[in-house]
C-alpha cells in the first residue's frame, strides 16, 4: 500500500515525534503519534510478514515506543540513509490503514492518528497523493478512510468488494462519561512545592481523557468544567445527570504533610455517605422520582420509597466499585498505588445515586517526584490512557443494552465464533 498526505512545506521542517500511543478496541487498534509540529508523511503496507510503515522526512524520535497491543504485535523505528524517520508496525494480519491529523491544543501537539481496523480488506488503489486536513480544529472528527495500495499486490486482481466502516453499520446510543476536573477558578486545590496547582493538572488530564473517550466508537465524554472556573460540587453532579451520563469520573491530585507519601488511589462512595445522601434525596420527592427513572412517589409510603431508592443506589454502588477496581488496576501499571484496593469515602461528587461514580487521586502533588510527573504532559497522557482502559474494560464487560458498544461487542463475539 502507498499513501502520501501533504501539508505546506513551512509546517513540517524538522518535526520531532514526542510520543507514540496505542489503544485497542473491538474493531481495531489506534496508533497516535504526537509531534512537535505537523509533518509530511508517507504510509504504506508490506506483506509476508504484514507490516505498516510510516516514513516521516527529516524527523526525529524523542519519545519511547510502546509495547504492542491489539493488531500491532511490535513497533520499531530507525533513521534511514536519507534522514527520514521510519516507524514500522508489525501487525497480525493485512490491514487497511486510515489516517487523519488532529491539530495542537493546550495539552498536546499535532497528532497523526492511524486506525487499523480488524477484518477490513484492502480497497481500490489511487493514483494521486491525498492531502492532509487543513490546520483547523478537528479534535473530535471521525477518522475517515484513507486510500492505500499494497506494495506486493499482484498485477491482476479481482475488483474489491466495497466495504462499510463498522461505525456506519452500528446504531444505538452512545455511552456518556462525565469527566470532572477537580477544583478550578478561585479554588486552586492542592499546590505542590514547585507551585504546580491541582486545578491545572486535573483540567489537563480531564481534557486528554475526553479526547480519548470521544475517539472510542460508541462512547462520548462531557466535561463538568472546560476552563479555569469554579463549579460547586453538587452542580457537577447536576451537569452529569443533565447529560444523562452512564458514569462519572472525578480527577484529583492528593496532598499530605509528609512529602514522602506517594501513589494513586481510587474512591467510591462509602455506605455512610450513601445513607446520608439517600435521606437527602427522599426529603426531595421530586428529585427522588427523577432519580428512579420517573417513578412517581406520590401515594407511596416512606418505607416503599426507601426500598426503591436502596435498590437503585445499591446497584449503582456495585457498578462504581467494579469500574473503580478496573481503573485502579490500570493505574497500578504506571507505578505504585497508595492503596491496593478501592477506597470508600463520603465525597460529595460521588453522591449521585443513579450514576456509577469514582474519584481518582492521580498522585500526591505534595511529593516532589510525583509533582514533576503530574506537570509532565506525557505522564498526564498515561494517566488518561489508564482511566480510559479501565472504563472501557468495565463497559465491555457490563454492557448496557441498546448502546453502540453492545452492538460492537456482539459483532466481535460473532467474528470470534
């Protein structure tokens, strides 16, 4: 396969690949190259064995290559004699790459996004170069197919059968994840010894997490705040409920007096906090009815209303614990965790009885080493990836019916049979 994507020459001199990320899902694997600036690139595939090759003229690689995941078995990179940087993806089978550019934002540089779908045949080759998107905001744009041509394709080949992307044949609603960046505005949160403010770290991670969730087929993210301003704690819950969120994730960075304390933690609502919140909801029968899916509590005695609320709240707390455990497992792979198990507390932002909720203490900003990591966009990206992986794992294991994820999961299971 052969593919060229072009941008103006002034925009691609001496680019540096600062980070390479992988994420896999039911329908394929996504490769994200974050660069110092937009670049001219050449993408093609080779057979026997199957490989995807990315050539970046005059580029350098300062970031580390991740381990293989999904259809990508291994990644390697080297400088060619002409000065180009070549990145080779060893893949499990022949794939049809699809690429697009995401422009730089406040937390990341320009990104070349390469999707490698599962089970999609090669398509008709093209004779002309394909230009890259112009530098406009395409942060949440869908990945469009990129025509490619096989380098080992026979001279005579039957006409390919047109195929549809998985996203074009899957219907149903998206799962909605509410992401809450802790603190903000006049509330800076904890402040590290070097002056790093928790409110800035949490917003940066929240934006990265939103970008990754929005890139997941069948998922969509909403932010309770997308700037440096204060949002009252219960208003954060209200915004998640107004968005009909399926899950609520609050991002924080812990702090204690002892600067030696380190590690991440994940919290869900404590039983005591749940009991207190249930009493609060039952005191407001209109809100309680809304929480119970519109079930009117008029004419029902307090005992029955309490039972209905307990049933809903119990299921929510169980789902919260399950999802939080999966996120904690992923965070543990980034370094030591402060607690080996999910913790429970009465944080206000966890008190929505109808939305599975967790609070992620990403690290201790009071620890000098962890403060430096929290201020590093690369580490922020790793945290966002870990949370995404845990959340995605939960929903592919506990899949709500009628969602796009449920259909994608069914398609994956059908292919495996």
